[in-house]
């Protein structure tokens, strides 16, 4: 029978019982969660919780000893980095990785490399396909710049820009790649409170505009509350809670692990 109640959005990423031991240290002890399609999903937890490790598992930097990670129903374990990038899974790192002596536009265009189907010589030779692709790349880069408020800076060298703007360019390059699933590992690290807020607002805007699923590692729970629709809390390599930021941050176990509080 038809119902007018919309169900929850389907999970684009299914993480099941993932266990990882690194150099004899248990980093993940059986982690399971779903990431809904088209969401800005928060991954939070205290230091050493296993956040980077799960990002490393999803992006093929490490192979888990046990468990399964499925993307759009397809098993990722055993699939290499290049195949994952082709599937639309992209990642940023805690450190900004830009080509500092190139312009903002050049760096955004680097994000388009995964669409590079036309050989460099044919592009230089100016084939019609190459020109069409170059136009598409430019339009995509300019669109991302507009969403992130970078339009006036497109022709500035990255090295001349403040750190907060370089962080924004780093995020912009990832969005220019039109990811299906974007993993952002502490994109606001090293920024002051105001800049962190602006960056998270920009990410939220870009996520909404593009419809990409974004998984965000963030320490600052206020920012997660402000930006994310749903989240999972890791502690000590295990899932402590999952739900909306309001739900998880009211969970007594989360308050104890995160803030050392027993007053919940
Ligand atoms: N290469 C390694 N060698 C030894 N232990 C490791 C290694 N990588 C991770 N670990 C351990 O695995 C656990 C999870 O680490 P991970 O970096 O995933 O946590 P995290 O939540 O990202 O922490 P942070 O917020 O500090 O970045 C920690 O106890 C960490 O010490």
C-alpha cells in the first residue's frame, strides 16, 4: 500500500564490523554505521578514537583485518585507491595539500584531473573534445569558486593568501572533482573559531549545492551541531552513539567519553 511517509534516505556507505590493528594497537574494534545518501555526516570522537583510521579504511590507505565497507552496495575492501577515485570517493587530509605557487583557479582545476580522458597532447593540439572538456572544467571550477566565495581570488597565487583561504581552496579542489562521497579529515584544523565557522558554513553550502555525500571529521562539537545532519561518535575504536548531533551530544556515554562528565 502506498504511503506518504518518506523513509530514511538510502545508505550510500555501509560500514560493517570493521576491525583494524595497527602495529599491535587496536585502532578499530568492530565499527558499524551507515552514511545516508546526500548527507553532511559528522564523524566525531576524542583523540585516538579511530576517526582517521576509518577514513583510511574507506579511502584504501589501509586494509582492515575484518569487516566490510560497501559503497552503493559494492564492496570496497580489496579495491585500490584509483578504482575508488573513479567510483567518486575522494578525500582531503588534515594538512593542506595545494600547489602553492599556482593560482586558486589552477588548484581548483587540479580537482578535475579525474575527468581527464583526453590525452595531454590532444589537448595541447586543441582537439574539439579537449576544448570541450577544458570548457567544462573551467565552468565547474568557477561554479565551486562562486559557492565558496572565491570568485574574486581566482587569479591570485595560493601562497599569497591567508591560511584560512588556502583551507577553503583545498576544500574547493575536492568539490570541483564532483565527488559522490567526499571524506574531509578535520578541514578546519588550525583555524580560529570565526574562520572555522565560516569554513564549515561554506562546506555546508557546497554540500547542499552539489548534493554530494560528505563525511566530516571534526573535533569541535559545536561546529558539528551547526553543520551536520547526522553523525556517529567513536571512542576507543568503537561506536559510542549515532544519530543527529543533538541526540548524540545528549547521550550520557558521549558526555562521559568526550567531556569527562557524569552529570547526564
Ligand atoms: N601507525 C600506527 N601505529 C600505532 N598505533 C596507531 C597507528 N595509527 C593509529 N594508531 C592508534 O590507533 C588508534 C586510533 O587512531 P586514529 O588516528 O584513527 O584516531 P583519531 O580519532 O583520528 O585521533 P586524532 O583525533 O588524535 O587524530 C589510536 O590509539 C592510535 O594511537
